[in-house]
C-alpha cells in the first residue's frame, strides 16, 4: 500500500485539495479477506467497500444509509480480528491517508491523521515533525483509526495519553462529529467506540497532541535494559529500541499469521488476589492504583506448559505464550478459537482466573 503523506498547515484546505484528486472507492462482492486479517484466515465477505476520500464516502453513506441496517464491520488492517466464518455482511475499509499539523502551541504540536494511515508510519512521521510521545507505541500493527477504538498500548504508554480529539461519522444521524479525549471513555484496551458507540461510529481521523519537548519514557524494564547506563536518550533512540525489542520478541505477522496478544491481562479484585498469591507466591502481577491487580496472562499460560502447544493448524507461539499463531498457514478461525478455549480452560483450572480475549472473534 503506498503512503500518501500530505503536509499542509490548514487541514480543511487539505480536504478540498483531496476532493479534486482521482477518487478510488471500491465496492466488490464476494471478496476474499485473507490479505485483510493478520491471522491470514481465508474467508469471504459478501461485500467489501473501501474508500480513500472521507467526503466521498460520507456522500455515498448518506445516500445508501439502508446499508447500515444490515450486518457490517469496519476494518483497518485486521490485526485484532479472528474470522471464524465467512462474513455475511459488508466490510467498510477506510484507506484515507491525509495528515497535517492543525495547531501548535509553545509546548505542543497537534497532528491530525486520517483513519487509514498505518499506525507505525504515523509514529515515524510524528517524530520527524518534532512531535514526541508515541515512540513507545512504535511498530504496533494496524491503523490510526483503530488506535483510538482499541486504545492501543505498549511499553508504558497508550494512545489515550496523547489523543486530543476524534472525528467520526455517526451512523445514527449520518453526520460527522468530533469527540474530545475526555469523552472517549478510554480504559485498558477500551474506549467508547467499543461500547456506547459500537457499530454507530466510523472513525475518520484523530488529532494527536504531541510534546515538542522530548521526554523519554523508559518506565519499562525492557527499554531500560536496552540502553547502556547513563546513555543520552532521545525519541528516535526510544523508537529504535522499541522496534528492536518487538522484532526480537514477537512473531512477524507477515511471515506467520497472528494477532499479537490473544488475551488481555486479567484484572482481579484485591480479595481474589490475596487468596491467589497465597497459593502461587511467584505470580506475576502489577498493582493498579485502584487497589486491583493486573496479572500477566502470558506468564500464566506459560506456567500451564502451553508454549508451542499445537491444536490442528493452530498453535501457541514457542516463545510468546500469549500469541496464538496460524502455524500451518491454512488454519481456520474455528481451530484458533478452539485453541483459545483450551488455553482458557487450563488457566482457569490452575489459577481460577478467567482469560478474556483481546482479539475480536467474529
Ligand atoms: C504482531 C502483533 C502485535 C500487536 N501488538 C499490540 C500491542 O503491543 N499493543 C496493542 O494495543 N495492540 C497490539 N496488537 C493488536 C492490534 O495491532 C491493535 O489492536 C490495532 O489497533 C488494530 O488495528 P487494525 O487497524 O488492524 O484494526 P482491526 O483489527 O481491523 O479492527 C479492530 C477493531 O477496531 C474497529 N475499527 C477499525 N478501524 C475503525 C474505524 N476507522 N472506525 C471504527 N472502528 C474501527 C474494528 O471494527 C474492530 O472492532 C498487535 C497485533 C499484532 C498482529
């Protein structure tokens, strides 16, 4: 997919100029989704609509609003999806790629990016513009649009720390609306777009507020250990460290189908934690500010001796217990889902803790 970074000071002008370009909106029946999900599951969608111009899509959607009375799904790069069957509905796939600085203050730069931009391209672009903060989120697969839906996070940072506002197309009244960060109900891998606005909003663009002053977030041990003691750091170095660490740790989804961490790290109440730690003193956990405890799901799966475990064409990655993979290259979503159930049952049996999928199972 080609990158189209357009640098303009005035974002509204950007829309005008884009509108004059050749418009490519696809509307295809019986479309294969294998290249649109990182698990590489071979399924069909009844209909696939992609667009690279938000204005054109809005016009189309306003004239075809009955489309949204039937089953539909918005997809980015499909890096958090598991299709267990053909999708009997319409896939809406933004491929919009405009980006621009919309505002600046003495301390911050506000960068607006359209939903279809690849997340890591966006991170690289923000650093090159002197906007800092997203470097810890380098190399997370997916799109800018999904970054706010999922509230992506890694290495001590999450999207919510930097979001200013989100423009979305509201499927209740077919108007474009802006929602500010405070109204997005961001939480761990969660947002209003997964709850109140689920199925009611297509994220069109996000404004990220980034610091002009480089503050390097080395809160994660992996990042601290990467550098020599006393080494002078900057955001580009942090980005490189995160990329190196991730490349060493996680399977490349372009080579072996997967969707990153399959399960969320479960959060339990203090009472359950106190009982559990008595039985399992070596439990890996983080204490949360609200007196609850987040447990390391990958560690628990590993303790169940499941690394490398295979189920039909699916498997648990040999080095990363939290990552389920399409080992045969031909596995089905059902096989991966069955494997997830096996993992869930074993962890529950050993720890009495329910694992909840982070991946959306369809
Ligand atoms: C190897 C690997 C590593 C990963 N590491 C991390 C990690 O470190 N941290 C992390 O948080 N995640 C991680 N993930 C998960 C994934 O990258 C994120 O969830 C990402 O945000 C998904 O982006 P996507 O564009 O692929 O969205 P999709 O998977 O296509 O969609 C995800 C959800 O967002 C919705 N959605 C997508 N675009 C829009 C839109 N424009 N408007 C409204 N809804 C939309 C979809 O309907 C769906 O509900 C990883 C995945 C992989 C494969």
